[in-house]
């Protein structure tokens, strides 16, 4: 449901949310989150371009989460990184699965999809202050 890039980005943003107003070096983020440094660098570049983080080179530099990002919904981050979400897919991958022609799990899957969609819309980056490698 979420790509590796999306998961890593949310982990990074949650990690930085735990360190408000603190510059953190990329190598420290990589070590603490378990994200490969080269992959982290690419994601940080995307997050910087979108204005989610600031970056600063040199001594005392690194990355800093912008305060406004704490209120951004994770749906918005994932849409930016992955494009529009397709939340209408049948659990069996059937092309024709709807209220008129449902698959055997349609009603149950619809409830799960609806709850998942609601969660993406309601949870903010500020809510992710626990994001660590498990």
C-alpha cells in the first residue's frame, strides 16, 4: 500500500519531528533509522525540494524539519512522493469488482480501505514522533 520510498520518507519525517529545531546530519539520520545512506540522500533531496526540510552544508549543518510540516497529513507526503493513490483496487485484483458485482471479500475489504484512507487523511507528521527501525 505504501512504497519503500514512502515508508522511508515517513520514517525520516517522524525522526526529525522528534528533534524539533535541531539540525541533524544525514549520516546520523541514516544510522538511527536504518535507511541506507544513498537512498536517504535521494529522499532528503525530494523532501527539501518540496519544502518539508531545510538543508545546510558544513559544520553544524544537516537537515532541519520545518515547523509547518508537523501539521501536514501523511496522505499529502505520500501523494507527493508516489502520485495519486488508487484506493479502489479489489483485494483479488479483479477489474470488475463493485457494489453491483462484488467479489467475495468486497464488503470487508471496503471497510479496511475506508479505514486506511481515513487514517492517511487524519494522521500528521507530528503524530509520527515514534518512527524508528523495528
